[in-house]
């Protein structure tokens, strides 16, 4: 399962460049106060949709990967990996679901 949820903190949206802020629907950008509202929900509910050994991978904002990885681990995902984008920013968090 993959997801590219909104992950920008609400307070940061006004400061985005116009080509992002004015092009993307706000719903696609606004991740709540800390940017993690939707990501938390995905991590919490993903096991309902995954089989044993299924993989969840989500795109995250800059500086969010470690917090999201901790959410994965707390929920029971194993082999959690942080993957960097071409700019060397930890951009994707993935993990394998093991029903414990």
C-alpha cells in the first residue's frame, strides 16, 4: 500500500511558492498543525487493509520521516526504512506489517 498524503503543516501553507500553493488543492497540502494528521491515521488504520508481510510506504515532508517511522514501529510495523529523495531528504517511510 502506498500513500502520498497531505503533510504540510497548516501554518506553512501560506509560505509555499505560488506554483504549489495556488495550483494544488488545499486538501492535498494541509496535514494539520504539525503536518502529520493524515499520516497518523494512515499508519493506524493500514493494518486493516494489509495482509501479513504487506508493505506500507508513505511520502513525508522534510524533517517528518523520523516521527513517522516511530509511528510505524509503535503500530507494529517491522523493518522500517527511511528512503532519501534526489535532494538527499528522507522522503519515504516504509515498513512491513507483522500481525503481533
